[in-house]
């Protein structure tokens, strides 16, 4: 997630400035063709009228606006899902610690054993958080890293400059084992859907606690309801991850912008040629500027439609996971807490 108030000009150029090169080349070629016809054919009226091109541009602008609105909706829904995960996680920890007592125990259960259950259930939940994040970062076929060679290389560079490459992600990659019970690590990590199986393991622990009388029926149901909320949150996140913005909208705007950019210089030349005999050459920078604005907003929507891709537009899942981890460990009374995730180069992941 970008956290700086304003983007620097250099950052904007790194993001979309490369398109200025081919836009300038195309505008120059198109202008040169029209000017040569004006010069050698003596036809000063040759060109595409501005009105039809402007109508196309207006239609394309509406289309790109719809795509960007849809991409933002996906991004904001993803943020709301993780906000709900934060709230439910705190609810889970405090409820486990408050409900799991020896008040209703039918067996001789020590306070130490109760605390073991507290730690087991809270730690396993922290493992679920990092497992879910890791699963959501697995690339899908429609994400940029799985596109053409050029786009893939560009995306890899953006990972390092504006994405997950800015952070040493040891917690997700290495320390996940620290949060899962030793006898469950291999089974859970090797599962087809680790996050799902972690919640299932949590449910089995509640069943075991109910059998021992550490929780009674009402508390068992309340804790199970919170686990069901986690399944709901996970399913919502997976829906966004595994269902792309429909490609007829996502890809159609690129085609229409290409048509508009192709026609734009031929129309702009006619407008500027009315100013002076060589006024058509003045159309080049204006054609490039108008086309680049369309390209820029197309890229903004394109890189915002996948909020779990691992780039700067993403939901800061690592930061949220660490925030929850710190809160839950403090509830357990632990003092050796990990540091909060800080933004790097204006990016919070």
C-alpha cells in the first residue's frame, strides 16, 4: 500500500514514463505522413475530423472510468475483509482466554494446562493469518507475473521496488512453524489449503476442551461461531483472489485505448495545421500528452484490480498480520513482542 501523501514525478515516470517513448514515435510518424501529403499533394484538408475522434475518446474515457471504479471496489472490499479479520482475531483471542477456564472442568485440570490451551489456540490462529496471506500471494494466471516476457520482467522489477521484494518475509516463509503445534506442522503445511485445515484443527481443539469440561456448551458454540467467521473472511478473500475482474472489461479498455491512440495524431494534425503551415508538428506533444493520460489511468486500474498480487497497490497484509500478532501475544501476557512492520520507500506491505 502506498502511504506517502503525494507521488514524486520520478515515481510517476518510473511507473508509466516508458510509454512516452513509443507514443512520441507514433505521433511523429503519423504527423509526418499527414504533413508529407499536405506538402506534396497540395491537399491541406487531408486528415481525420476531430469530432468523431473526440466522441471515441469520450466513450473510451467512460469505459476506463468504469474499469477503474470496478478495480477500486475490489481493492476496497479486500481491505474491508482484512479489517474484519483484525476485529475477529482480537475477539477470538480475548474470548478464548476468558472462556477457557477450569470452572466447568469435570477432570482435574491445572491452571498450567489451561494456559497451554490458551497459547495453543492463539498461536495456531497467528499461524492461520500468515498461512492465509501466503496463499493469497500465490500468482493466478491473469496476474502480471504470468503474462508475456516483457510484462513479467517489468513486474519482477516492481516487486523489488514497490512490492513484496522490499521486505524480508521471514515470518511467513520460516517462522510459520513457530506458531503451529509440533505434531501438526507437517500435516498442516503440506495440506492443499493450509489455512482451511488450521481452522479445522482449531475446531478439533475446541471439541477436546469441551470433552474435558474446560468449556461448556454455550462457550463451545460461541467459540465455534468465531471460527466460522474466519471461514467466511477467508472465503471472501479467496473469491477476490480466484475470480478476476471479467476480462471483457479488463482487456476491452486496452483495445479501445489502442484504437483511440492510433487515430488521435491524424485528427490533432488537422486541428493544429489550421494555425500555421507547419502547425501540424505542434500536435505531436499534445497528442502524446492526451494519449499518455489515457495510458496512465489504464495502468492504474490494471494494477489495482488484483489487491493480493504483492505490489504497491495491495492490501498491507504483512503489516496487518503483525499488528494482530502483537495484540494477541500481549493478551497472552507475553513481553517479547516482534516489531511492527514499517513502511519502506513509501510502501507498506
